[in-house]
């Protein structure tokens, strides 16, 4: 304890109480009651001292205890003075000098006052001790409840879609997506319950960014209105799990549970049962508890981005179950997707707003990104206007193309070079294929070593069966000539700089991915041109890394030493099977 009163001071008071208690053991009858109260005070102080040593005490509690102990100390000092007044030194039969009480009548009023003060201090200390013990028990129970709550949440899902949301909002522009938030469909949807708003769009139009803006808007409203809750997921083409619809539903369930004060008793009971049996949640139980949770919240909205990035089976199961939940619990649903007829048919009765990169949105984006261009551009307003006009015209309403067209301008050394690059955009029809091909040509021009690093990076990210963390990717790149060498592992900054905008790094989630799904589609379509042996290369990387992990520390390699090993152990067999299948297809084609 601090605040000018530490354990040493506390022990000194205990010592004083013990000494005075011994003084009063042989006191006359009139003072015997004081001796009993001193015993109670000594025992109580010892108990509190032990409790102080073994538990944390808040500032307010420590201040209160300091006052009580100082009050007890004052009474003890007065009792000490009282005993000094009525105790004399006498010699006994053994010629030893002892303290003895004087044999005459005491001032009973003085004795009664001292005893009353002592009783008062004992009572207050006992009340403090009981309250502190009770609060400690409450904290212990609360800690246990919080610990179990966290265990249940992690059991339901460990997916972290918030990291991607935060990454997207880092690039948020003021006033962006006003065309959606001010639309009649949005207002009707927001004022309804049990309705769906469906926002399709062409590739690169900003659908995921639109979803992030919608999520942010809903979260702000929920902070004002305690009866609202929002949960969201971002679908990812790289996730290939067979039960992906269930995993996404579990993530939605966890997000909603985090917004409740208590986990539903039915879920706690189910968790306990599964822990005893070794079973896991099944899809029916997940959707059943989504219904239970959403029924407890007056207004719930579920947001699903990039529905088209799910395999057909997972997509249909997820939408069907969410529509069923909507009918039963009146939740609102928000979806984004590419414009695909098989998805459009799922939302024939939904409110619909098409996602487009409006002129204002693209202008705001370009104006914000001028700061990434060379200094001579930032100092030349007329040149900035030229850049924006040319890029807007060439991008034709697609944010991703605007981003790709800006990328080569970052390396230009003069206004003339900038204008030459802009001239190449003139008369060009908007095309991802052309933009990606141009990016690869620019990478090639950087030299063989840089091109090899970038090409292998793009190959790995195109072939990967799940999103890769930064260190996983870098370790995969550390395999050269079918051998892994830690000294060949590159820095993630070098990897990103060599890929000229084709790769993005989500700092919050530590995930490295191709900049867009269309990037993967381009490299798969043009695989014969850029990496014809992609399947073999990826298989060989997995085999070499697995051998390195097995050889290290007698096969007991840690994730810190070999971060790519988890991926290899799960997917090396799949990559081997892909090579076998491709060889079989080639043999049949001969």
C-alpha cells in the first residue's frame, strides 16, 4: 500500500497493538474489557495484513484503510499513555523488575471513552475487512465469468473481420458513398425490419469499401441507440473450407455475442456439453443460436461483403439460412456482390442499389492520392488536374483501375514523363488485363532479381489456398533451388515494393494478398505466359520447406522458427494432387 502509508507502517501498528495488549493482560477488573477489545483488534489487523499482501487494493480502498489504521494507531497511543500513567516498576522475588498496575481506583470515564473508541475502530475495521473480502469474491467470480465468456467466444469463432474493416477505413474519404446513404432505398431499408438491401457492382467499383462505409455508419448508430447491433463478414476467394458458410455464420454469431452483456445460458450449456464430449458446434446449432441472440436485440443488421467470392454451395447455404433467420427474427441484411445472374435471383424481393464509382468519388480518391506522387507533381496544380482528368476518363468508373493507372506515375522524374505515361491511357478502353500486363512489364524492367522476386510472390499468392501472413509469405520466398535457407528470406517491405501495386498488405491482420480478385483471375487466365509451371513450383516450395522443418530440432520445429510450416502441413498434399491432375490432363490431351 502506498499513499504515505506502507506495509512497514501497518506492521508497526500491529506491533504496537500486540505490545499494549500484553500490558493489559494483568490489568485490574475495570480494564479487562479493554484487554478483550485489544485482542480483537490485533487479530483483525493481522488478518487485514495477510489480505493486503495477497490481493490488489484500489486507490479508494487504500485511502480508506489508511484512515482506519491511523485512527486505531491514535487509540493505541492513548492506551499506551494510559498504561504508562497507571503502571509502575516493581521487583519480584527473583530480583527481576516487572511492570505492575497501581492498586487504586481508576477514572472510569476515561476507561469507558478509551474502550468506546477501541470498539468503534474494531467495528469499522471489521466492516472494511468484510467488504473487501466480499468485493474480492465478486471480482473473482467476475474474472471467472469473463474468462469463461472469452473461452466461449473463441470456441464459437476466432475469425477477425474487424482487422479488415479497420484497414479499409484507414483510406476513408469524407463524404464518400453519399449516393448510397442518401438514396431512397437506403432510407426505406433503415426504417424497416426484416428487409434486405442488395448492392451489386462490376469488379473494382468499390463494393468492399462500400460495405466498410455501411458497417461504420451502422456501428455509429448502434452506439447512439443501445437497441441496435451489427455484425459483418468479408468473404474471401482464398478461403476454400468446405463448411465456409458455417464458419462465416459462426463469425457473425461471435460478433453479436460480443455486444451482449451475458452469453445466453443455452450456449453456455452447449459449450459445457461439447467440452465434456469433445464435440463441436454444428451448423444447425450455430443458426439456432443466431436466432436466439438476434431475438434478444430489438434491431439487428448482418452485413455480408463479396458474396460472389464464395463457392456456389457455401453461398446458397449461407443466403438461405440468413433469409430463414430474417423471416424468424426480423433481422436486416446487407449484401454486396459482383453482378452475376445466379446471385441476382437470390434477391428478387430486396431493395437494390448498384455500386458505382461516381465522378465525385473517383475525384476525391485521386485528389487524396496526389500526395503519393513526386514532389514536382504536388507543387503543380495544373499537372494534378491533367492527371485526374486522364485517369478518370481511362478508369471508366472503376477504382481499381484508377489505382493501377496511378502506380506507374510514382516513379516518374519529370512532368514530361508524367504526360507521356498519361498519353498511353488516351483512347484505351478500360481493361484490367491491359493494366495488369503493363504492371508486369514495369516489374520486368526493374531487373532480373526484382522480377524473379515479384513473379514468385505473385505465383505463391495466386496458388495459395488461404490468405498468408507476411512472415509465411516471406519464408515461402526463402526457398530457392528446392532448398530453404533462412538467409534467403526477404523483408516484406522489399516484397511489396517490387510488386508495383499488385499486392496489398493489411497491417491490422498481418495478411498479404493480391490487390483484387481480378488479379488472381488475370494470372490464372495468363498462367502460360507468366508462370506456366505454377503448380510444380508451389509443390516444390512446400516440399523443400517441409524438409527444412523436419530436419530442424529433430522434427520439433516451432512456428516462430518456421512460420510457413502450418500452411505446408495442411496443404502440401493438395498441391501435390494438383500437379498429378495437371499431368494427367496433359497426357490425355496428347
